[in-house]
């Protein structure tokens, strides 16, 4: 089985969901401090809705940590240093 990620390029991170791993448990939605994760139109591995984040994401990585199936990856973007 191929696990191809869907990456959303958000302001603070690249947020990737692997629908082939997401079972639609919703734990990431419950634990997100910014409430920026919602159900998407893409279906996960069991035909249940997968999730996606929006640009309110602060790249804290809590969704990645609580996901029991490692279906989410949060890659923080480098912050430009001001002179």
C-alpha cells in the first residue's frame, strides 16, 4: 500500500495528512488548541472522513503527537530573523 501525503502549505508550517493512515478518530480535532483542524472531503483508510488544517495553525505539533496512527506530519517553516 502506498502512503501518499496531502500537504497543505500553511503560513507557519507544511501540514501533511496521510489519508491511508487516518482512521477518522478525531483526536487531533479535540486536542488542537487553535481549533483549526476540521473534517475534510477526503476519505481516510476506512472510508471515514479524514482531516485538514487551516491557516490558523500555529505549528505546535500537538495533532502530530496525539495521532494514534502517525497520519499527521507538521514541518515548521524557518522563521526569518530580523536584523
